C-alpha cells in the first residue's frame, strides 16, 4: 500500500506544481520498483554471504522493503505543506527525513 501511495502522492505533488503528465505514473512506479528490487537483491546477497537462511526470508524482505515508502510519503507531504510548494529541501524536509529514517532503522 505504501508503494502505491508513494506513486500517487508524488504525482499529485507534480500535478499541484503544474508538471503532471500521464507517463509520470509509470516512470515513478518503475523507478520505485527498481529501487525495491535492487534493495532485495542486496539483502539476499548479504544473507547468503552471512549464511542466514529462513523459509520465509524472501517474503519478509519484500514486506520490510515497503516501509521506507512510509517515511518518504511523510517527508513529501510535510515538506510540501510547510514549504508551500517549495519542495522537500530546506531544514524542515531534512529534519522530517532524518526522523523517519531513524524511526525506520530503529523499528526494523
């Protein structure tokens, strides 16, 4: 759900800025999928190198890989509201990003 919500929120923000085009949905989805795929490959390689095996390991990695999008969504929305369309840059965006990153790292 966070994956799809990220795609919709990022294209909504692009639409609010006047930069929406229909192919943006596909481009955003493809980029997000590639990031998830590369992350899962790197984690599987790390598990192989450390001799960690589990029957449901792949499903766990897929489930955990979606949690990063929750932080990205919160960062995008809060930054967009506070900066009034100025983007996710600035101290507010970086502060929210740092908090969501650290919370995700702590809980996972």
